C-alpha cells in the first residue's frame, strides 16, 4: 500500500500514514481488528455474533457506525496508522 504514495515520500510537510495490514481497504475492518468483540458491541450499541458480522454491519452502515463510535463513551482502540497520523 505504501508504494502507492511513493511519489509523496520525503516531501516537505507530508507524512504518509497507511496500514501495511492486509485486513481491508477501508477503516472499518481495521477498527474491528484493533478491538475485541465486547468493546465493539458496546461502542456500537448492538449485538453481533462475531467480528465478521461487525465488519459487515459497519461496511453496510458507515455513517451510523461512525456516529455510534463518535457518541459512545466506550473507549476504542484505533489502528496504528490512525494513531500515527494524529500524533
């Protein structure tokens, strides 16, 4: 994935923060991978049988998932590449 942004490496004011994990191409699978099932269910306010079901629901309901996480008091872990970007 990093190779996709190679032309920007080393440019002033640019820092490339991407995942090297093959978890998925969007944020949702990375959030699921970074958290346990109980945390995700608490943050989303929904019950799921497993992480695959959480991922599917989050991908199908991106806005609702984002709003639930944003308004939740349950702390969640963010993927490393997101943590790197906000440091």
